C-alpha cells in the first residue's frame, strides 16, 4: 500500500478544487488548480521510485500536462492541438500494456475461451462504433477521435486479457487506468453532444483526474518491483 504523504494529499486537494471549480463554473479556480494536478502526482511518482524515472513515461506525462493546460486556457482555440497532446500518451500506454502482456505470456499461457471475454470485446466494439457515429463530421477532429477510440479499444482488450489470466497489483492498476481513460473519454464525447447536462461533464472530469492517479500508480508498481527482472513472479503482489 502507498503511504499517504504531503504530495499525494496535495494532489487530491487540488483535484477536488478543480472538480468544484467545474461544478460552479469558476474559471479562475480552474486556472489555479488545474496546473498543479499533474505536477503534484508526477512528483509522487518521482519520490516513489527514488528518482529512477522512465523518460518515455515522463514524456507522456508532460504531453498530458500540455494538452490539459491548452484546454483550460482556451478549449475552442486550442481544441485540436490539445487533443493531439492528449492523444500522444495513449500510444505509450498501449506500448506498455502490450509489453506487459508479452512478458506474462513467457511465464504462462492465456485463456480466452471465457464468456466474459467475448462480452467485453463486443461491448468495446459497440462503444467504438457508436461513439464515432455521435461525433460531428469534422475531418481532422473525427480522425483524432477515431485514433483515440482505436487505441482505447486495444487497451481495453489487452488489459482485460491480463485481468482474467493473471493477478498482481500492476495488472490491477492497469485495469483501473484503462477503465478511467475509457469512461473519461466516453463521457467527454457525451458532454460535447449534450453540453447542457452537467452530470456528463462531471463524470468526465472526475474520471479524468482519477486516470492520472491510476496511470502514475500503475507505473510506480511497474518500476518499483522491476517486473521484467523477476522470473516466476506472476502470483506475487507488485
């Protein structure tokens, strides 16, 4: 378990402030709280791995930060640029998940002949198709959303394959992370389609902030326990 420290407390405080700012429509409070969220949770990662950072992971976090700040400053003017910066980390996430699965495959064969697996795949495909149908016909924006949806589709499938076949904390946080990404992006599209319904936007905002915590937590466990240097460690808690 993680020890609660001042950095983690700061992350949750500013996240709650940001959610509250969105709820009451306070632009000033949003501008104050949003730039603190990702740096605070990244510093938590930094101290958790004792400075032994992964540079590709760090680049993905920086890309998330730039995309988030651009949208806070002016979502209309920086919508496409912000989406591109938010999209880039998904390629890294998919790479890490695929790399994890390849490692586990060397230790133990996977089983896909389960009813739940096919249900999840069909559900993800259903969401993939229907979300793309909901998006307005803007060629560049539609293409970016299509890439988002494709990456999330593969992330969801790979994460679920690991969840039903293996068990450790790294995989658990993989599931939380992908789930938060999926729900956040799904409700972002819903909130754009029905902007007057505040509940949709709040679900998007809350799961978005939780996704950063899950992403950082996933990588802390992935780094801290040096997964690839420990043979026969599938049942160990990581």
